[in-house]
C-alpha cells in the first residue's frame, strides 16, 4: 500500500465532501493553512462526526493522528487543506 493524496483544495463556508469511498482510507496527515487575515474556524467531519479547529491568521496546522474513515467533509472559508493517506481495498 502506498500513501497518496486524498484531497487538496481551498475550503469554503459551506460543508463539502472531500473524500468518499466505501472501502475507506487511513488518513495519515492533514495540513490546514489559514490564508485569511483573521482567525477562522474549520470543521472536519469524519464519517458523520464533526471536529472543530480554530486557526489563527496565516497559521499552518499539521494533524498527524492516523484514523480510518470512509467519508471526509469540511468547511472553513479560505483555509487550504491537504489530506494524504492510504486508500484501502486496492482502489
């Protein structure tokens, strides 16, 4: 199994799907960067369970707690997100 990019984009105020696969993935690293001039809240939703992060202006946050998920949704206007992990099920 090899690590690959699961998602990479700039988030909006609206929750949007970043990853959805019935076989799932092991998320290894999430990078969040607030490109705004003010503090922003980011919501990460894994399999229907939401987690809230507050990120200061121009701050980059690295999350390195591996987790298994089938679905990732997120919101946070102007916050860049990059998610890498291992796709399960050979897809």
